C-alpha cells in the first residue's frame, strides 16, 4: 500500500510513514480514513513533532478485524493513488 514502517518490537501498534500519494497532513488524513474507508487510526503528530507525516495503526484486535481494516485501507489507497 506504500506505507513504510519498522517491525514492532513487542508493541501492539505500527507507526507508519504516510505514502506520498496520500494527504501528508496526518490530522486531515485520519478523518478521511474514518469517513471514507471506515478505518480508525491515530495521527502521528499526537505523539510529538517527530510524528508528523505518520499514522499509528493498532493491531490490538482480532485477525478478522485486522483483515477487514487492511482490505478497506488497500481499497482506499488504490483509489487515492489512481486519483493522484
């Protein structure tokens, strides 16, 4: 999907860099994802200035929910990339 992230080291979340074809304003993007893709994530900037341009994805849920969210996110990213 274009997100870059490090492998988590015992956490229950992934901190991922927003791909260039998506809105780089992480606060705007989280609302767009919630409204259009029905995926809830946290803006990286909520964790300090170094988090700007990143999203925090939690995976503290069932595999089924993660798969649903990933499918929705992939569909959203594909649509946005085609519109870029």
